[in-house]
């Protein structure tokens, strides 16, 4: 195992934070969803790294499950976005302010 | 050799990740994200998780990203239609993201990862081993996740459909 | 349901319970007292309360009185309340009252007694305020309720102490144990007596009873004369063993009873409301009973309860008949000469008057004679003489009432005179029955000399002997008895003549309210006791209430409560602004929140 686990930890932290930054900066809801995918992948990478580190295949199985959830999320999320677009003719999250208190 | 590969892949994934965030056009974001996914798949191979890498490419790059592209094209959003946020909000976003990174790395820096107890088994990531684990230890979650998929599929279909009240008479006659 | 059906059901169930009471009485007579536990009511720590009933000689006597008189009064009410819109409600309340009263006398422990005690208090309140549309009547009802509550508190605390002392509230456990005089027992007895004061209208808690005459007359007869007010007597008689162990408490009972008897009798002399006279007479007679209890003559007190129930119910029902005929008029100054118009009422009322005045051989003579005899030996000469004077006063005000109401000439309006009529059968029948009982009731307890001469027995003494018995006193000399008899007959005869001369021959009338002077004014205003209570208790409490309302409630408590309301409202208004509806803002908040959590986690 030539590469230490720390490297993977830092790499996935960086990727995760890039995802967070994307979520905070962009207004396009589809790009937001993509950034969420990026964050999920950062976590997946960490899972796989630890799975290998501890020599335990469960970590990889968890990655599969996360993929399942992500795929379902994307399917539903995009369907919602399409609906929203039909209504508002835009996917700008700045317009979704109907929850104002 | 492996180290060089690791650094190259890391570099690629971080750069393309940043491109996802900063690309003006959503299409560019999608394409950058696909590259990121490929880089991450490369990391999986380095981690001896070969099957995972393949599935990753198929599911993410093959299915999910195609879905994204498809929706973008459907909605015709490939232009730079996105209005700019005000500068304060942007600054706040960048600052809080970097703060999060600093905090996380700071927190992780002090943490000690226990050493592996078992010898490295390179065959862990193979289909055979994963199948054994998946269908023995995780069979119930596996079945439940299939239900989740079903629900997601039904939900997506329902959401994507037009509401019955929105269908005009002419459309009905077409059917 | 139709009125006649309601009347039938209402009276029928009481008749049924009367029959059952007679059966229970016969069973007790044959095989002694019996106890039955329906179910366990409460079980808290060492407090174990059975919902149990004890039917012994004492309670079966009370059951007979309650259901017997109750039945007659129910029948009477069918006629009396016939035109009232609340007819149905009235019978419901009356039946509830009978139920509570039976529970009170049949319970096998003090808690059941208390249950019934509160139940009769409630019924009394409901029935006094039966015509609740009249504000004064509502006030009278509340007054009765509150005064009773003061007494009830005494009874309740007494029960706590009793439990503390004996670890049980069952009659069997408490009264069966051999008792020695102790401070705690004296306290318990006095507290029980405070309860009895409230229920049986003794000084200082008696003022509610005259006001309770606001209720319909059958209610006055049933609740405020014949049965409920005797609950206090029953309580003390039932706890006779305790009282015997505490001479101090008995002294208190005797003196309070004596004071009440005398005090109420003097007030009764100058009352002009037919029901008020009877009300004060009731208070006075209850005082007699307490004197009897105070000298340890428990069966004598129960004897007087019984005879008093007969003739007082009779008098009240008779007055109800008069009021009925007079179209609601209660002022005896406007009556007179009713003998002609109400023959049956007149006759029965006369019997009742003679009975309460103590003419032999009517019921009142025997029981009063027995009380006096017992007082002579047990209470000392002062008490004896005061009680004798009070008996004379009783005779005076009753005769005054009788003469002013039935003799002489009619003093009301022509309209009223035209309206005068004898009451229907449903009202006169109970009168007749009660009159017969008032005549023969006394033979339940004939004095000793008669036992020897006539071969009669003091049935009640023997009967109640298993539960309570009179304090022993030396055998009465026949000479004393004969003297008492002769003197009392002579005095009554003279009194009757005097009162007759005063009110009929000379046609002296009680003066109108505003012309009263001196002692007369004092008496007709009931010694200004109500005004005194008003000044001592009601006004200070009211002004305290006003003070608390103006200076504590409004600025402090209301301010606090409203302040909280305003605080949450304004803070809500402020926090609402955070919900901008802006998704980016939420996301930023979320990320910052995660950072804070991480930092906190890291620091700690």
C-alpha cells in the first residue's frame, strides 16, 4: 500500500469542499445538483479508501448503496426541476422564494 | 509509479472539480464533471477496487451525467442564462467553503487512523468477493434499495407527466 | 316524560327504597347489624377504603326516617310543584338528595359518610337555588354552600387526624377499639363537631339555614328540617364512642347546642315570615339535640331527631300548604283566620305545633322530656334551666305562629281571600300521615316512669343500645317526672291563653318592619348577625380581593403573562425575517452551521 490513507482523506476533503463551494456560488439548480454529486463522490472515494485500508469489502458495498441513492436522487431531482421549469421558465434558485416567512 | 499516478489523478479531479463550479456554461460543467468522475474511477483502480471503478463509470458517467445532459438540452439551458449573484453572496460562499475546508483538514490533521490489522487482500474488489458480501451480509438493504429505486422511478414518472388538468382537448384528440 | 309519570317514578323509587329499608330494618332486628363491601374504592399506601355499607340499628333508623319522610315529601311535591316549569329537574334533585343521604347514613367508614355529606350539601345548594332566576335565592344557595364548606373542612381535617391516629377510617376499627382520652381524640371530636356545626346549623355557622328557606317548601321540609340537617347529629352520635372519650369536646358540644337553642328561639319570637319562624325553630331544636349529645344522651338525641323529623316536616309542609293557598305570600301579618279555609292543613298544623311545643302525649313531649331529664343529671342546673326557658320560648313562638296564621280574621287582600282553597289530596295526605306520626311517634321512647306504670318499653333505647347508649344517670324519681309533667302542661296552657289573648282577643299585630324599636328590632333583625359576619368576614375578604385584583393581579400577573405574550409575538416577528425564502441564504446558513458544529466538536 504505497499511498497513505491520509492522502485520500485530504483529497476527498478538498473535493467535498469544492462541491460545497459550488452549491454556495451557483444559482443554476442543475449545476447545484451536479455539485451535490461531486460531494457524494468525495465521500465514496473515502469509503473505498478505508475499505482497502482495513481490508474490508463492506466499505465498497456501501459505495454501491450510495450510488443507488444518488441515482434515485438525481432521477427525482431532475424530474422536479423539469416541473419547476415548466412553471417558472427558469431553474434559478433565486426565484424559489415562496417559502418566505 | 503509483504515487505519480495518484498525484496526477488528484490534480485532474481537483482542477476539473473547480471547473464544474466556475464554468460559465452548464454544458461545460457537465463535461468537466465527467472528467472528474473518470479521475475518481482511476483512484478506485489504484485502490484495488476494480469492479467499483467499472460500475462507477457506468452509473455516473454513463447514466447520471447523460441524464443531466439530456435535461439541459431538453430545457435548452446551454446558454449562459444564469444571472450573476451579487458579489457579497459570492464572497460569503467562497469564504465559508474555505472555512469548512480549513476546519475539516484541521480536524482531520489531528486524528489518528488505526493501522490495518489484516494483510492486504488484492482480490477484495473483485466481483466474486463483493457479490459474496452483498448477497450474504447486505441482502436486506439490497432488497430495500431496489424498492427505493422503484419508488424513485414511479416518482420521476409522476412528476414528469403533465397534470391531467393541464392537458388540453386537442392533445387528448391527438392521443 | 309527562309530569305525572315523573312524579310517579320519582316517588315510586323512594317508596321502593322505603320498603327495602323496612326489610333491612327487620333483618337487623332479627340478626343484628350487617356489613357489605361492594368493592375496594381506594388503596393508597396504608389507606384502604372499601366502598362498604354498614346497616346497624342507628343507620337503619336513619334510613327509615330518610326514605319514609322522603317518600311523603315526594308525594307532597307532586301537588306542590305541579305548575313549576322545573318539575322534572326538581324530582331529579330530590332523588339525588335521597341517594346521597342514604349513602351518608349507610356508609361503613367515614369517607363514604363524607361522600354522602358532600352530596347532600350539593343537593341542598341546587335546591335552595332552585329558582335561580331570583338573584337573592342564588345568593342564599351560595351562602349555604360556602358555610357548609367551612364545616366540611373541619370534618375533612378531622378525618385526616383520625386516620393518623387509628390508621383506618372504618367505623369498626375506630369505634371498636378501646379508647382512652387523649389530646388527639379531643381535636378529632372538635373538628367533627365543626363539620356538624356547618351541616346542622349551629352557632356560628347557622345563618345559612334561615336563608335556605328560599328553596321550594318541600325542600325546606325534607332537607332543611327533617333529614339533612340531622346529618351532624348522626355524625356525632355515630362517633359517640370518641366523644365519650373526650369530656372537653362534649362540654363544647353542649354549650354550643345550648347557645344555639336559646339564641335561635329568641330570634324566632319576632320573625314574621312563616318559613323563617320554622327555620329558626329548626335551628333551635337542633341545638336541643346537640345539648343531648353533649350530655352523652346519644339515643335521646336520635329520638329527638326522629320525632322532630315528623313534626317539623309536618309543620313545613303545612306552611307550604298555606303558602300555596295564599298564592306565594309568606308574611304572617297578612294571614289570619285560615282555619276556615284550610281545615285539614289547620288541624295537622295544630298537631304539629302542639307536638313541638311539648304537649303530652304528642311526640315532642317525650323526646324533649327525655332531653331535659338527661340534661338535669348530665349538664348541671344552669344548662337545665336555660333549656327549660328555651322550651317555653319554643312554645311561645310556635303558638304565636299558629294563632297569627289560622285564628282571628283574614288580613290579606280581597284577591288573596278569594283565592284561598284547601290543597289537593297529594298534599294533604302526607300532612295527615305525618300528623299521625307526630301523635304516636313519641311512644318509641317512653320515659322510665311510664315503663313501670304502663308496661311500655323505651323501644329506641333498647334498639340503639347495640351502637350507642346514653350516659348512665341516676334513676329519675317519679316525683320529679310528675312535677315536670304537671309544670309543663300548666305552663303551656297558660302560654296558649296568653298568646291567644295577646294576638287574637286584643288583635295585637306584629308591627311593620320600620316601626320596630329596641329589643324587637334587634330580634327581628336576627341580632344583626348577618351584618356582623358581613363586616367581620365578607367585607375584609372582599376588599382584600379588590386590593389583590387591582395591585397584584393586574400589574404583576397580567403584566407577566401579557409580557410573555408580547415577547413571543415580537420575537416571532423578528425571527420571521430570517425566513427570507432565499434558498442560497439557507444553504449558507447550513454550511456555517456545520462549521460551527465542527469547531465546537474540535474545541471540546
